[in-house]
C-alpha cells in the first residue's frame, strides 16, 4: 500500500472515491460533478488530499481544508472527508490516512483538527475517539443552508 499527497494526476481516482463517499452519505451518484469538484480543489490548491492506493487501485482518501483560530491566532484544519472503499475497511487504511492528517497539523503548527460525522457512523466515531478526538459539548454547532432560496428573508 502507498499513501501520499494527491496531485492533479490523481484527479480521476480521487473523484471516483469522492463520488462513492457522497453516496455513502445518501447523495445521488454524480461522477461528472465529483470529478469537476476534485479537479478544482487540486488545481486551486484550497484543500489537501491524501490518498491510499493498493496495487494501483485507489482505496481511500482524506480531504482537509485550512481555517484559522482567531482566539489563538493560529492555523487550524477541518477534516472534511475521510473514505475507504468497503472491501478495505478494517485494514488500517483509515487509521493511516488520519495519521497523515494529524502529521499535517503538526507540520503546520496548527491549533486543532476538527471534524464532524453522522451520529450513526459508529465505526468512524470509534476511530476518532481512539485517536484522541473529543466530542465538543461546550459549543453548539449551527448551520445556515443555502440549498434553496426558500429560507432567505430579504
């Protein structure tokens, strides 16, 4: 197995994984838009993607977005996506990808690494807790969705 930071040559392989990841979260298949999204991330460089490959097959990825902590005046990272193909789960791939994310935080002197996952994603929550992540009970998380214009008051 090999793990490394993705580049534009990895667009197709990562896009296929990204589309499967979205389907895992009950989104419709859309490889064309997944490809466009990943290609844009890699070209613009506004995210960091690490990939896992086994015998030239893409089997997992993690995508991180930079942010900042105003209070500490330091960089922070959002672990936005972590996915491993179904037949490679429980093989340590997710742990290795998570470790690469953690190492990135150390290398960039980040204040923290944050993520969110579905409350029903028991295996992922177990992995995160095993690696020292703590579920935040101090702050409430609010979202304003712009999926439709119905909720916008002008």
